[in-house]
């Protein structure tokens, strides 16, 4: 029998990695669906083009404390 001894930080990092990987796959599936809708309807294609052409102005991460 194999014993695993790992810290809480290691477990939290592994869990975060798994959750981010699942989230990334969901976003890829959603993007593929929007692209397929864009092939059928011009409005979806224009929306996707407008979204991809907009520059990133601000980061979504906001500071919690200004100290």
C-alpha cells in the first residue's frame, strides 16, 4: 500500500490546477459553439470579431487592500 504525505498547500495547488483546467475546457467549448453559430448567423460572427478586436484596457484583478 502506498502512503502519500503532502501538505495542505500542495493539495490546494493541485485542486486549483484541476479547477482551472476544467474552466479552460469549458471556455474552449463555448468559443467553439460561438464560432459554429457565427457560420450560420452573421450577427454572431460580428460579435465574435468585435470581442476579439477589443484591446484589454484594465485587469480584472482588483487590489484588496491599498496599504
